[in-house]
């Protein structure tokens, strides 16, 4: 009978991790629906980016208040996970405070966790205030209505509850240690929870033990639930920020990819020895689609971007088009890409892993032409993203589809392109007048 | 003075068996737009004064393809690029200077993949080099005490991380450099990039150039300095829209330097 809690714990742990693994596999499958892209270049720069931007949070602090609060929650998350390791081992082995043998160092660790937990509670509260009381504009754009807003708050509530459970567990433990209850050996330092412990002093030992056990179980179950919540939430960024900053753009922001498929065609057109009347090779593969109208036309790194986005809205708040009231919101581009990708993934789940065309696509059903044409390609969104997401590249790929596959450019742009084709300038001036300025006074 | 612009073309120099040190890529705006032509001429005056060995392609130059590429027309972009690269390579061009950040970005970053490899500099970088190597000397008298704010062109700043060259030049003018709320890597676009210059904006509640001009007006400048012919147009329109053209001038860095030199 003594082993029942251990077995129950093992079942919970394995179930929680197995379910999470299943969703991670789905995530990887969905991301792999994107086109391949060579990311073997600039290896050392990529590692540096990951260390500075994801691990070092260098771009978060561009906005000091949110950056500082975020670092508290981030550091708290990483460091308190050391404690989770102990909790898991205790749960499996039926021990209590397994690492207590570390002595003074253990006290230092537990003490640090407690202070961090308190700081996280404060930071999470301030984040909640920013979203719900101060109502910062970037949390209220139209794309945040409904689930995204709830998701943002839910994450804060979960983190708050987890930290409170952690401190309650420690407070009860501390109280039991003070009462010299067997099994609760004196270990750890409790700079925060020692102030909560007096609340329990009038309770019976058995009640405090129940409280301690309840908080302990709820805390670890909460963590397993939170782990599994990630996949359904914007909160995936805590994991994906690392690969995303590694695979992020390493070339100058102004450098847009040259489409290889177009280069082939252009070389052929420019080649004087090419026979324009040659019959096409019957075995030749179908010509590649130019640009992107759906998520499968994007590169896998762009799909990773979409899953990594945590909807902070820094991109949108810096976007000149959005600031001046246009429909374009770079955050919405990322959210739409993710939502469509999820829809495609669910379609595959329902059809034995094969995508059955559903008559929908990213272009039109999610992202409108109006949004795409409002972009000035200024890179403000790319610069603003704290985890190297590139909404601009998706906008550009979709513009390419509109222009090269659908000839659906605004007529002003068609005029501009006609001019370039005819006279080598975006305006209707004669090429032969190009140097006239040098003769004018 | 004004009539003495010396603008050799590559074809002339090549016929004379000469190779200039640097090719001045004028760009479409610099060649055809009345406002931008003034920038082109100001820059050439400085080049002449500093006795820089340069040439232009003249009628052999053609649009880099930037607006076509940003509009989504990769075909047209690559056609333009390949044609231009053929001309540049035929003249064995090694170094290019341009007063247009869009041409600068495209030739520097997007031509190498198509066979065009050159050292490409923006005219503010080139001017800074001329100044530092003593080939031009600037006396700031004219601009002493003037408040100048620099509007970062997206394709020079964020796109290529060039923030300091234009600012160093402004400081050399003895002027007071004042920064707008959004500057450098967080600079606000003028609204012209991504081929927006050639179309009407989408529906919204304000034009982007007005938003940017308001940011500039907040720091009460005498001059808004620009480093891009398109930004120049947008900011000039913005200043007019705000009825400030009597008190705020929009000038390119090259024009400031040329004026400081009394050219």
C-alpha cells in the first residue's frame, strides 16, 4: 500500500510526458510541411544569436519595463525547474527533499527559489495589470479578440497559481519542520514562506500534512498540465524561441531571397543560344509555383516562426502601416499562418496523415490582399521581434504569388512595372533622357 | 559655376582607355525626379571639387529592379538585375557609390547572388570618407546652431545597419543634431518603401509621411536631413501638408555638405 502514491505519480508523469511528446511530434510534422531551406551557413553567428537573443533576452530589454518583468519570469522559470527535478525524484522514490544532503547549498537554493517565486508573482501581477487595467494598445488590436486575449490571461493565472502552490507547500513544510514532525527533516531556508507559515500554527499536524501534500501534488500536476497546455497556446515560445533564434535571418535585413526558380527562367530568356520554339521536355517536372498562397508554399523556418510567435505585438506597434490605421498587422500575419497550419494539421489527422484539399488557403481566407499591399517592407516588425520572427518574408512571398501567379497587383503598381519593363525606370521617362540632368544647369 | 558639372560616362572613359575609381549609380529618382536631380548635382559638385575619379553609366543605366522585387515581381527584378550586371561587369566596375538606399541595398545584397559582386557604398559613407581623408573640408559656419534631425532611410538603417555616417557628417557641420522619438534601428518609415511610392496607400486614418513629419516637428528642427530621394519626397510633402515649409527645410546630406562648401 505504501507504494500507491509512487505508482500514481509515475503514471501521471509518464502520461503527461507522453501526451506532450505526441503533440511535439505533431508540431514537427506540421513545420515540416514547409519547403526546405539551407540553414547550414553562418553556424557560429547562429549560435551567437541564440545565446544572445533567446538565452540572453537581449532584445526583450529594448522595452525596459516589459523586458525587466519578463526576465524575472524567465529566470524564475528556468531556476525553479531545478526544484521540479527534486519534486519528480521525490515523487518517484517516495523520499522527501531528496537534495537536503546538500546542506547549506540546499538552503541557498530553496531560499533563491522562494525569492524568485515571489518576484514572479509580482511580475505576473504587473503583466496582468498591463493587459487588463492599463489596457496597453498592443494587447487590444482586433486580432487579439477572443481566445488570444484569454490565452494571455490564462497563462498569467496558471503561473500565479503555481507559484502560490509552491510557496504554500514550503510554508506548510516549514511549519511541520518547526513542530519537529517526523519525515519533515529540517532542511532549506524559507525567506518568503516563513511569513506564511504562522497562518498554519493553530492547525493540527495532520491538517498541515494534508495541506503540504495537497500543495505538493497540485503543484506538480499543475506543471504537467501547463506543459501540455503549451501546444494549444501562444506560450510555446518558451521552447521554440531557442530554435527560432538559431534559424533566424543571418543576412542583412534588406536582403530578400532571389527566387532560384525565376533565375532559371531568366537565364534561359537571356541565353541567345536557347531555342524559343523547342518542345518542352515531357519528363520535366511541373514548373514550381511562384510565391505562396498557402502554408505549404512557405519555408519551414517561416512555419517555425508562426508557432514561435507569442503575440506580444511589438511588431504591430512599430509597423508604420498599422500605426496609421491600415489593416496590416504583422502579428496577425503570424497568427493567421499558425492558425491555418493548425487547420491543415487537423485535416491531416482526420485523413490518415494526408492533407485533403479543403477549398481554403492562407491567402484570402485568412490574409487579405489589402493587408499585403499595405506593407512598406521597412523591416520595423522584424527589428521589433524579440525572438527573430520575420513577418515581412511571408508578406513578400504572398505578394509574389499575387503578382506572378495571379497578376493581381494594384493597377498603379502594374503601371510602375510596365514602365520599368519598357523604359528602365518606374516612371514613363525615355531611357535616352536618363543622363540629361548632367547637362542641365 | 553651375554649368561646370563634369560628369564623365563609362562609355567615354572606356573609349579613352580609362577606368574610374568609382561608378556613381545615379538611380531613377536621381536621374528623372526634379527634386532628386538637385541631390544628384550637389553630390557631383562635391565629387568634382574633391577631384574624385568617377563616371556614370548614363543611358546605359537602368532601374535596379528594387520596386519590382518589393512589389512581388521577381521576374522583372531579375531581368533588370541580370541586364545591369552584364553592363557593370563589361565595364569591370569594382566600386559603386549611390545616393539612393534602395539601389544601394539591391546592388549590395541582391546582385551578388546573380553574378554581380561590387563594393557598394552609400553616398553618406563616401562623403564621410572624403572628409576624413581630407579631400574635402567642411566649414560649418552656415549651419552653426541650426537644429538638424536625421530621418533614417529604412534601406540604409535597419536594412544595412548604416546609422552613423550621415550623423557624423551632420556633426561636422557644427549643427545641433537632434533625434526624433523613433530613430536609428527604430526609425519610422517615410511610407515610400516596398513600392508604396508608386501607388495610393491602403485605407487608414493617416498617411505614414504625415505621422513621420509630426515626429520630426516635435523636435522643432530647422532642417530635416534625408539620405534617400524617396524619403526626401515624402518628408517634403509631409512638411507642406503641415504648413511648415517656411520654417523647416528638407535637405539631403549631400546638399548640406555642398552648401557648407558654397558649391
